[in-house]
C-alpha cells in the first residue's frame, strides 16, 4: 500500500492497482492492471509513483511531468 497526493494505492498479486481517495469513502477512484505480480510496495518519488513487478519497473506520472 502506498499513499500519495490524497490517494491510497493498493496492489493485488494479479498485478491490479486499485486507487482510493484518502477520505471517508468506500468508492474506488481507479483500477489499473500491470498484468503481472508486483514484488514491492509502491513508492513515491517526487510526483511519480514507482511500481516494481516480476519483470519491469514502472514510473507512473501525469503526462508532461518529470
């Protein structure tokens, strides 16, 4: 589980990332699939989310951000 910018990021062993608003709510904000098992807790680096899977390392950020 990782927390960033008011959102909670949860990963399943199937490679799905669930995004929840960090407020009293029970609604998912988003669901994204990486199609393979994550091997570490998501990490925040500046304004990016870093996710490691069995074969890849992802850096997720808004378009245009460095």
